[in-house]
C-alpha cells in the first residue's frame, strides 16, 4: 500500500535569484516536499528504518537550500527533488517538490511564484 508523507511550508531564508540584490539581501523560500513509499513494512514493523524520517528530510532540504545558491527556481526545485527522491536509499517510489518564492521581484501585486517538479520510479 502506498503511503504519502508530506512536508508543507518549510521556510528557509536563502540567497537565490538572478539579481544581485536578491543574492545580497536574501529572502524567504517555502518548500513543499511529498514522497510516496510502500508503507506496509513501516506500518507493520513500527520501525523508523522502514520509512522516510521526515525530520531528517527537512534538515537536508534546509541545508541544501541554504548552501547551494542558484539563479533559477527551476534549478533549486530540481536539486531538491533529486535529494528527496534519493532520500532513504531508494525507499521513495515517487516524489514531488514545490519551491515558493513569495517575495519574487515582480512590480505587481501577487500572492506567490512557485515551481513544481515531480518524478516517479519506473
């Protein structure tokens, strides 16, 4: 049985963006990460080793977002997806990551800018 594990709205202050002022001043980014695993083993064993440790996943997402500066949200989202999909040594069957940039440098009133990427094992 597939189990869905989701982290929503993980806030990370980082220095990504095309413009110099974005890299100098930094801003908040919000990350949504969702994974799907075969959850039977975890559910019946009650053993953390058989699932995705969402606390450790969140820690890795924060560190990756803070430490590897990029120009594009697309690049950041793909790096986070690769990390998420490979987290847990292959236990993840499907992953989806959305990166939100609510303070994007757009001279109009808006709520959010985001990029979503997803992958599934064959």
